[in-house]
C-alpha cells in the first residue's frame, strides 16, 4: 500500500493533500505563497516544506505518486521528489486542476482561475485547446484579487482627495492598513513595500464594501468582473459554439462565495453563451491535484 500526494503552490498559499490508494482523502496541510515571480526560491521551498510536513505528519506509508502544479512559471521539483522518495510524478495544469475541483471528471469547457492572479483555459475532451491571461500583476491578472485590490486602493485615494465621490473604501483602507491619513500609504507601499499576496487580501474588504451598498465599490466590482468575462469570451470563441451546453469552472478567491462580482461575470458571459453552466469548487485545489495524480497512477498501473 501507499499514498498519493498532491501539491499546489499558489500566489497566496500552498496546499498539500494526501490520498490513500483508493483515492480517499487522508490528510491536508498548508504553507505560504509559492509563485516565484513574487517570492524567492527559499520562500517557495519553505512553503512547500511546511505544507508537506503538515500533511504527511503521522503517515508512514510510501508515496506512490506526486501530482504538482504551481502558479507563475516554475518550481524546483527535484528536491520535492527526493524528499518524497522519488515517486512517479505528474505535472498538472492549474486550469485542469480547476475543472476537477468543481466536480468534472473530464475537462471539457472553460476554466477560470481568479485568485491572487488570473488565468483562463478552454479544454476540449480533456485536451488543452487555448489559454489566455496568466501574464502576472504588472501586465495582466485582470479580474484577480490583486487586480481588484489595486483598483480599490486607487478609488479610495481618489475619494480621499476629492476626485471621486465619498466612499466607504476609504474606511476599508484605514482599517486594513491601520492608518488614519491615506497619505501614509505612500511610504508604506513605495518605501517599505508590501508583497503581492498580502496586498491581494485587501480584495476581501473591497468585496465587503460593495456588499454593504457602497456605490463606488459596486461600480468597481462590475467593471473588473466584466473585464474578466470578456477575457473568458475571447478564450471560448472559436473553440465552442454559442448554443452548446458549456461547463464553466469558476475557481479562486474571487469566486469563493456568491457576490456581485460572480453575478456580473455570469450575466456578461451568458449573453453570448446562454447555455453555460457555472460550477464552483467542491474541494481544495491540492485535493484536485492529488485526484488527478491518483487517476493517472491507477491508469498507468492497470
């Protein structure tokens, strides 16, 4: 007997799931951010090690297979494999992971990952057909938590100095950053600096401000969700017919709970693909990665 490990390194956190030989979840562990575009290799390794150590605590059976994925560009998987006893390894696309996390056995349709960053893929009969986005915070990541947080900050400071109407986004910034004068943001952001994954957490406060009825925050939610939906349409066109039933996996922190953001996304996308069916995650991303690895391991062993 043995176990299957799934490791998912995200922009904000790393997850590690352990399944038994029958595919049942045994344990789950969590570590810090792992996107090498924004954290060091040492930080990534620490995040992986923390998640692995937590998940495998008390498990003595050998690791039969590892499924792995990471946000951004790459990771040094050699030490991970060595750490786990050099098991069979399966690379998993982030967007394929999104499909499985929403309960789909076969990837066919559209997968939207809108977490700290964002990326969209179209799959046809389990084959990756097209990917858009995934360009990172400086030139992309539209509709992500970082994108919403950054635009929320911009609106807050514009409201603060009178360029926009009064908004509770100002109060949200004061509470999140622990400041009273928003000009304190200048040294905080430009001199001391704030990691991308930490700034992305402000998106939750923007969401809450919109849900409380703040007009400026609601306007922003609609705007950024519309941008993401248009990117999804660009990915879907030419791959799927407008009238065919379409599985759309909505994953990442921006879709963690029903909101004006999700409602707007679905409304905009459904205008062109009226038979789209929207699905949100049923499991942690790392569990989905482990399930994919388990299926591939079983198929190879048959």
